[in-house]
C-alpha cells in the first residue's frame, strides 16, 4: 500500500516543536505502508491525545515506544494469515532475541482465526510471556492495548500485560481445545494433570500448564487490563 502514503501526513513534520510529553512512538515505515491510511490517521490522533510524538523510521519491530525511560517494542499483526503464520512466528523468535521488552499484538476477529492462532502458538513452540502475546478483536483495540503496555513498562500503570496475556491466551485455548474433551470450565478446574492427559492430546508439559493456570494464585489472581 505504498501508493497510499500521500493519503496521510507525517505529524512530526506538522508539529516539529511537539516534544511528546507522554513519550515517543517510532513506527516502521514498512509496517505503515502496509496499513490503510485511515488506521494510521487513527493512530496519529490517539497518540496525540495521549501526549505521544509519532516518528516514522526504519526499524525491525513494527513499533517502538520510549516511555518513562523504557524502550518497549511491538509486533502488531493486523491481518492473521491462515496460510503463512510461520512467517509471523519466525519473526517473533528472531526479534525476541534482539529486543528485551517485546510484545506481540495479534488481531483475531473470528473464531476460526482464534483457533488457528492457538494451534500455531503451540506448534511453533511459544512460551507464555516469552514474549508476551496480546490477542485482540480489532485493530483499534490492539493499538490501545499497545499504548497501555507501553505505559505499564514505563512505570505509569499498575497492571501486568504478561498476566493479562496469560489469562486471555488460556481462555481462548480452553474455549477451542480443552473443553471439547473435558467439558465446562468448572470441570477443567477440578481436572488433574493425569485426567487431562488421558482425555486430550496435550503433552505432559501443556497439561501441567493448564493445571497450574487454575491452581497458581499468581496467574488467576493477577491484575488484569480493563
């Protein structure tokens, strides 16, 4: 969508004196050119309303926020590709080695996309919180979560995106996988690791993670993003 670039303007050129009191958002020019201009305009307005300055630069992640003295990097998947999700996860694996604070926001508006994402998440060996994934239903919600996570890492919020992502991810996982074999959430909560192994195709490690998710207060009592 490089031909659409003229449809929106660079706010850093319009407001060179704006110091970005809330911080600075650096956006990949490659990622920008792949988005619809109206979404870039939404991002620009949202950042301005939250006292961020927006710069368009050549960077490996899609977005980098400098907030409260902390740099936070984001991969923002705005269109889940059923046929080429390997590219997404290979990129995640590469960038998580290069950037200490990396988050991955994935837009999943349909049940089919949710299920595809969950299968791919485990297929490509992802681990909870390494890096943190934030599944969302639409791109606007996704960017709002990005700004919240940037504020959190900058010491301006009290919630934990990692705990939030664990909750959301396992909710989706349970909805589309475990409860088909075991039943209701109440039944899953009471299920032992051995019972889960016997009645699903999960590995021992994943069954242990499901059990721990419902037993460990650090997970189920952790703060959530509103």
